[in-house]
């Protein structure tokens, strides 16, 4: 049975990788529902497997963007360090929560992701690029608080839900650090990779994951992430983001309804 499902993991991984590489966030949020509802994983095991898949995909995507000069290493490391505490806390809480409650919270997260992606797609005009400094030439107290808050929230979501949190990191880098969108996407993937590694370490590594599912999913997602940033040059990102947001809303409704039934 697992062998059959491992083949299904290939197209699912490609879809996640292409979305993550194209939009810099949001794609990884498909991983947990795919593992739970299409492959049959336990929610807690699915979030751990998702960390492996999201982590290796983000590393691959980071490498691709780094070659194009789109990764700001200093800012990415700061976000990763700040998010470490949140990632550890999220990993601990994940083991204490009822699976249906976890999935219900995940449905809410998908709805928030859809709203964030739609808001970003409606924003006009590219942001100016500055290497980790504010518009006045210095990193202000307000911006430091924004970075710390965003990093902590992203870290917690990575540990608790097994998602990358790029839909929070990318807008934070654009708004708080004045990054151009391509740099925010590339640097966001670095942050996702760092948070995923931290969360996996907090869970004791990859002992609980089904390698027969994770391996083909992760490999195909890595390939998809390399294709993703090429796709971004051909298809308007705003159009992709809006279509993906609608998909997330529909998926959130499905997951929420299944979770409510399970809790009843």
C-alpha cells in the first residue's frame, strides 16, 4: 500500500516545490493535508514528515536563488536565530495537541495564508532593495520589533504545523526591511530551511517519518523548487497567487469540516 502511495507523492511533491519556488511561500502548506488525506499519515507524523520535505526543498530553492544573487544571508540568519525559540516551542506543543484540533488550527492557518497572498497580489509597485536597513539608512527600533515578531511567529508555525511560513517572512522582509520581492523570496527560503532544521532537531530527527513516502515527495519537491523560480519569469506571480489563494480557501473548508466531524 505504501509503495502505491509513494508514487502519488511524486506529483504532490512537484506541485509543492513549484509553488514554493515560484511564490516564495504558501506551497509548503499543501504538504500536511496531502500527507494526511491523500497518503494516510497521522497528523503528528505528517507535520514531522513535512518538516523534512519543506526543509530540503527550501535548501534547494535557496541554492537556486543564491546563484542569482537573490539571498541576503545576514538578514536570513537573523530571522533564523530569532525563530529558533518559537520553533522549539511549537515542536513541543505539537505533541500535546489532539490531532483533530491540530488540523482545525491548520485550516485556520490556510485561510490566513490565502488572505495574506491575496493582499500581496493586490499591492502595486515593487519595493526598493536595501541590504537589511530601513529607509532612513538604519534599522529602527520599530523595524527590529517587526523582525523579531515575524521571526518568532514563523518559527512557531514551523515547529507546530510543519510549514515554512514563507507567506509571513516574505511580506515582512518587503515591508520591514525594504527588500525587493525577488530578494525577499530567496532570503525567505533560507529562513524556512533554518527553522525546519531547528524544529526537526527538537523532535529528535526523522525517526517517526515514513521514508517510503517522504523520499519521493522530497526529491520531486526539490526538482519542483528549481523549476519554480523559472516559472516565475514566465507567468505573472500575482495571477498564480490569486489562483493558489482560492485553492487554499477550498482546502481549508474541507479540512475544517473533517476536523469538526472528528471532534464531535
